[in-house]
C-alpha cells in the first residue's frame, strides 16, 4: 500500500476457464481486477471482474460492450481501467466505477488500428 505495508491476499475462487487471464491491482480503491473469457471458438464472451482483497465480487465490467478476449489490463493513476481485447483488436477504457468511456483501435496495421493487442501498461504520470 502507499504506507509501505504489505497485505497478504486471501486465495479466492474464480470460475474455471482455460483462456488466459490478466490481473491488475487498483491501489487507489484497493481492488483486484481479473479478466475472464468464457465460451469457445468464435463464441467468446469476456469481462473484467473487480474484487476486494477478501475475494468479494464488487462488479463486472465490459459485458455490454461485447468484449471477447480481454487479456491484459491496467489501472491508470486516476483510476481508469484499460483492457486490451485480443479478439476485437482494440482497447476498452472504463472509469473507476466501471462505466464505459470509449474504445480505440480496430483490426489493421494503419494509423490508429491494432492487430491482436497484447500487453498494456500505464505509468505514474497517467500515460
């Protein structure tokens, strides 16, 4: 935490999925964010699950926007959540309460387009 103390997290159960997951920690709100994909083949459904450290589910994010394969996730210094969607070739951005703000990208290699985005990160300056 910001005071330099280490908190041990409890182990908590997640729905089984054989798809990869992404994990991020929101230190401002003390939440753990986990990406999840369910379904198979072209019938994938993705979401971000927001938990408290004790494993209590706070909310799910992203179902309404049609996320398919959210793989990487980060939390911006102001609390915005950024999720890269490998299958939809874009990045979704939500505010700290999980409300959808916008998305960018789209399949391709031209300016502003992405091809199966993987890693995503932010820095302390909010970039």
